[in-house]
């Protein structure tokens, strides 16, 4: 029996340990701890990676989303459309601004926001759409962009799980960030590009959005000790910026390996009728932050895999509209039936760049054994 965890970060961090420690030692020796030169260098590199004019690095992905909304002037009395099939931070960021989250249905195949269900949620109060590129699978951004333009709405991409994902348009591949007015990224340790702690960033081509975010995260200041409005301290720290600067050099290699692991899963599990695999749209390039399948009798399925040494996880256990934290929004069970079905059945299989073909084959054989038992 093999022992295959859901996630193992040790391989990746051993690979780059010397580079990271060298960078951190350099910062330590020159006592550069708060943002500084390293923070600016990472921002420059991250903007270039996303083919955007600006990147603003902050202390976490939730704040990145909140600052996107604040920079667009969204607040009390406004509505923002997003999904319930997401980590709670997406919806919480809207709440923190004083705006009202409006939760739209997801597509039954892609599990991302269904463009056909967006317009029914638009009201005179609607100011923005936040599509979530869930599991590293880009949402249908060309259609979402068209809807936003039609109704004069801002598009904010929740790209927390989708660094490096691409969309093909007119035979050319583009960063998913191209299709949003702003995109928010999370560098939580388990992400494709993960810090050794917490960090996040916003990328945009809009200088006004970038300046607001840059100032807000530094107490409303662009000149030291001169404050134009009341902001907060949400800067990235220099140590996390240094780690991310090193790791950004490897992200395309790591994403490519994730795509290879996903291909092996598709090859091995494509004929398992009892299992629903991810659906990949024709013109998107996912980066497979997670490889999620849908299975009936989920608890039994997970228990069986665990007994055979295969780790799994749930992303996520309960949709946001049924969480007690957002009960004030007034949603009840049955309001978003597609979302509720997907969340009831989802199981995340082992996914990290260092998985071998032999390990994926073992996972697949265990899954097939479950369905024939």
C-alpha cells in the first residue's frame, strides 16, 4: 500500500531552500523587514508575469479582494454578484466594504459562475461581478466581460487559485487577469505560488485603482507621514516578498507539472462512470490548484481512500449561502440547487507538482476498487 497525502509542501520547499534562506539572510543582515525594496521588486516581477501595468502586494488574499472593491468606490448600498461555491473570503470581502453580496448559480459542468445566470441577478444597485476561477479553472471570462460591459459593471477576478491560468482569444493565449478590471491573488502557503505565511496581491492596468490600493495599505499615504485619507497597514512584509520573488521563477514549471498530473488523472479515471471529472472549456488553460471530482456517498468514498493510504480534502464542506455567518442574507436550502449538489459531492484528490505517474495510477486503482467493491 502506498501513502499519498492530499498535499505535500516539503518537496517544493526543499528544492528552493538554499535560495530562499540566502534571500532571507540578506534581508536580515540589512534589517529590511517591512515591504521596502524587495516588496517593490516582487510587485514589478508579478505585474510582468501577469502582463499588467501594476501589481500591489498586500498582507493576504482577502484584503486584496476587499481593496479591489474599495478602490472602485464600492460600499454601502451597492450590490456585488459572485458565487456561493467558493472560500468564504470572496463573500466576506464584499461584506467588509458594506456592500451586499448577491450569490448567483454555478454551471453544472465547470462549477464556476454560470454566465447565463448572471443577468437575472443584476439590479440598479449592482456595481460589480466577482467571478471565481475555482480550483485554478478560469471562469468563462469573455462572456462575463461582455455582460459587464453591457450593464456598465466592474469585473474583479478572484484569482486566488489561478495564478498562471490562461484564456485563448483570437488564437492567442492571455493571462486571465486581462479579462478583469482588477484581479486579486492569494499567496496562502498551499497555493500554487505560496508564501511562507500569508500574503496577497492585486494586479490591474488602471493607475487610479493601483494608486488607491497602494495608499490604503500604507495608512492612506504616498509620502511618508503625509496621509490623504484613513487607510490601514496591509503591506506585504519583506520576508514574504523575498520568498515569493524566488518562487515566482519556478511557477510555470510547477504549473506545468500540475497539468501533467491532471492529464494522468483524466487518462486513468476517464472511464469511471460513477465519478464526475472536471470539465475544461475549449479555450482555457487551468493550473489545477486542486483536482476535484464529484462522487456520491462522499464520506464513504473518502473513508475507503483513507484506508488505502490516499489523502483527500473537501473544497468546500458547506456553500457560503448556507453558512451561519451569512444567514442574514436570507438564503435557504434549495435556493442554489446546482451549487448545493456540487458542494455535497465534491472531493479533492491529491494534487501537487511532485506527484509521480505511479502515485496517480495508485490513486486511480484505489478509486476503481471502491466502485467495484
